[in-house]
């Protein structure tokens, strides 16, 4: 009997529904309903253009970035020149990232240029160690993280307003992310974790505890070197020279004090009023659903999110690219010959079995992986539409579509590799340094309510 299984999307695995043994494409409408997010529509794209003065990125225009939580709120803050920050990340599981990883970082770099706000990038080497069955050491995952950091830097992030951190290192910083994570953990039950993440008694303690860390980075309190107490919360200025214990006690008192009474009627102020915008794939949303729940309890502003769909595996849209399976992915280290071979050999085709049938019946671009990849990486909207129409009508053959896809991906990866060769270990150390960041929103404190 052919197997069947429901769609499953978690932070650790992604698979479409299986019907009679056949994997189906990910149903994103179902995820929107299950997760309680909102689809990005034409009105919101116009709102984005009006607020920022920029045409939405091609990934937004084409529905690759398709869902959000409270993007309107962030756009209003941008118009009012009030502070917020960007936050994204990467789970370092291999030495090289693949094209699926390129999507959020290219988009985040564009957001950084458009919005001109601080950006923090988490490298969750601790989570990958906890959730991996590889038996690799902490040192191995730190090595992956620093190699991935160099890849990320190659996308062009600005050192002046970007902080890249390894969890295993930064969570040891005093009075920062670790302390916020502890406060989050005090406001989440095991029952809630099980319901949100699908965790069970078979999962190790590291996997159970990591959600607190990833969620903590969505609160500005986790980055006092960026949002320093003296500037953003003057009542804390007197603690500049206080002892570590006094600072920890003050932070605890501030956030625990916020818990008292009916927070639904209170407006977050000071550092508690500085939100973040998180561009990520939608499988990461559970971490921030939890953070948004806890934010209400601590009277801290909720994080906002922009969700992207998954870049499908070469074999079809029922799964996403995986760094652990080379046959499913095109890596940012692949040669032009390797890219050509993978597309020609593995890329699922929506075309017909013969040239004659293709000419007569046309192909299906909605399931064709070469066309899907072009929808992610081909910049020209008009050319993409012409390809879609030609392929669907049968004017374009599968081999011609694959050839265009190969050329676009080869150019994209070669451009990345050229930039990557310029990134040194010293660059990585500079981005990892705990330091104040510079950013261009002059007068951004003018309307910030501080208590």
C-alpha cells in the first residue's frame, strides 16, 4: 500500500504532504492559517514603497517573501524615524552554505540598505550541536559557524551597523542575551514548548532549551552594546559603573516589574519599546510566536517578521534544499560544471516526455524546478514572465529552460565566490566584536518615550 503522511514544517525538518507515496508541494496557505500569519498583498507592497521610497525587492514582488507579522508597525516606525533593528541567523551545519541559505541573506542585506538600521546575525552553533546526531565536537560547529560567517559577510553587509555572533560565545556575555533567555524560560511551560515545537521526551535538554536563546535575540535588551542603557533607558544610566550583580538585578527587576498588573493596558517604553524585524524562512516562525507571547507578559514590544517560502530541493517542491545531501542542493562553493551537472541530472522537470508532446501540450512551470529557481534568482521580471508563458505554451523546451537556469545560477554563484575570496579571518573577527554600531537614522531618539 502506498504511504500517505501529512505536511510537516518545523524548525528541524520540512516535508510536504505525501499522497499515495508522492510528495506534494508545501501548502503555504495552510501554514498561514496554522501559524496565524498574514499574507503580503498588493496593498502592503504599495505601503512598503510609500514608506521607504523603494520598489519592493523581487522576492517580495514574486511572493517568495509571502507572509508577515506586523510589518505595518515597522513601516510606521520607519516613517516616524523611531528605532528598531533587524535580526536573522543561520544554523551552521556544514562548511559551505547552499542557494537556499543565500535567499534570506541577500534579502536581509537589501533591507539593511533600505531601512538603515542595526542588524544582528545569530550563528546557532550550540543548537546545531544539540540537534545533530553527527557526533561532531563543539569545535567543529564553531568552525562551521566562522566559515559560514565569512560566507554571510560576502553578501555585502556593512560592518558599521552589523553584529554577527556565535551563540556559544555571545551568550556568555554578562547582562545580555543569557539573562533575557532566563527570563523567557521562566514564562514558558514544558507544555507550551511541546505544543509549539513538537518536542518530546526523546529530545535532549539542549534542544528543549534552545528556543529561549533564539527568542531572546528578538528583544533589544539582549544587545546593550547596541542599545546602551544610558542612551535608551536613562534611569539605568546610574548603573554604568555598577557591579555585574547589580546590573543583573536591575535588568531582572525592570522586566519582572513589567509583569505586574495588567500589561495589556501598558505601552512599552525605553529599550522595551524597540522592536525587531526578522526576515526568515517560515519554518523559524515558532520561535517568535513564543517570543511574541512572552513579550506580552514582560510588557516588551513584540518582534515583527517577514517569512519566505523554501527554495525547493532539486528533486521537487515537496522538500527544501539540505546542506547534508549534496544531490538536493546547489552550494555556494559549486563550480560551473557542478551546477550544470546537478541541474541537468537532478532538477525535476515540468515538461513533457518528448519534444513533440512538449510542443503540443506545453510544460508546467509551477512544478518545474528550473523555473522555480529562476523565480528566485533572475532579476528581470519581464524575462521571467516571457519564459513562463513560452514554456507553458510549448514554445520553450525543457532543455532550453534548464540552460537558462544554469546560466543564471552559474553567474550568481561565481559573483558570490569572487566576493567571498576577499573575506578574511580578520573580517570575521571584526564583525564578531562586541561594540557599538553606527546607523543613519538621525534624530531617531526624538520621539522615543523613555522612562
